[in-house]
């Protein structure tokens, strides 16, 4: 044992204290320092500039479902690391790290509950889990959620947030694009609506599949929505893209989405849409 270890071991344990880093949040929109508790109580929306921060499934469900009461659907079991992929790190190690950091099994979590007394199945992609990337687990979770909505005879709502398909699963991740499209058709065949809420960011293969196939397309303010990145597009067409390109407001102006809705208003808007599109039906 060297002297550094001896000195370190001799230092008495001191409980972790709250620091400025844990007490305050720096807004990515206006760089203002906001009291973290105030920021979280405001659904991670900056009270100064209205910038919408990224939130995970638990926060979404709590803000959406009546009395914070809902049943989380069982996560699907799929083959992990089917290609035995390794770059600078083993894929299986990346999955383990993401699970440890988020406490979730994979990047999509689904739940069933009521929104103003109306039953709905809701899925949320968690960008904190490997960039919300779409792999076999996400594809299977999507299909399972659609089947749950069909059994309950209720709408299916998804909050998208992803960097695209998960490259570590290769073609198997790309196959989730047609699988999700078929699942959406199953929902339509059952006469049930499919509502998409696009959040920051929604890109790549997710945008090219289930994110843009909603009966109603909603986006949060300022959300980045697109397929390829802006720099890639500019290099391809050799032109400078307009200001705000691929942001929610630009897409609304050009007819790509139906509405841009503030996070605080989402619950009310979704409740109205359910009432219009899917009057309450009793499950068989």
C-alpha cells in the first residue's frame, strides 16, 4: 500500500453535500442559471426564455396521466448484441452503462393510463439511453404498445426523441422501420388513432418511419426534426439552408406537422384529440 492510499483511507467519510452543480441548472437556450427544483417543477421548461429541456419517460408519464397513475408495460426481451459489435467499446458494455445511468431496460418505455378520464397507451423514447436510438428492443416495444392499444381499444400516442437507428445492430435495427409501419397499419385497421409528439431531437431512421406517420403530428417548441443533419444537406446541395431549418416552427410553416404545442398545454391538447378521434370504447 503506497502513501497516497494510506492517506486517502485515513480520511473520515463525509456525506455528499449539495453543490452549485446540483442546485442550479444552466439553460441551454438563454444560459440563465435556474434553481434546479424550480426548473423541474416547471416540467424542465426555462421560466425565462421558454426553452424546452429534454425529459425522460417518468417525467412525461407524471405530467400526462391522471393522478400520476399508470401501468408500465413489460419491456420486451430481445437478443442483446446479436452482431457481437465492438468499436472503442463493446456494445454490450454500452447497453449496461446506459441501463445503469437511466434505470431503464432500453430507449423506449410504454405505459397505459388515463388522460382526463380517457384511456390511452403512451410510449416515450428516452434520449438519455444511447441517444434514444432505435434497435430491436425499441422496435419490439413499439409493436407491443400498438398491440396493447388494440386490446384496450384506445389511441396510441408516442413521444419521439432519437438520433436514429442503432448502428451496433446493423440491418436488424433498420428492419424496425417496416415493422413499425406494419404495426401502425394494424392500429388503423382497428379504427384507432395514432398520435405523434415530436420532441428534441427526432432524426434519422425514426423520422423516416413511425415519427412521421401520425394521424396528427404535434411538436414541442424548438424541437429539432429531420433526417440527415444540416451540415450534410448543405454539403450535398452546396447551398446554405434557411434560418431555423429543421426546427418545429419551420416545419409547421411548411406543412410538415400539424401544430407546435407548449409542454404545459400537451395534456389538454391530447385529451381533446382523443375525444375527437376516439370516443371511449370498452375493451373486449
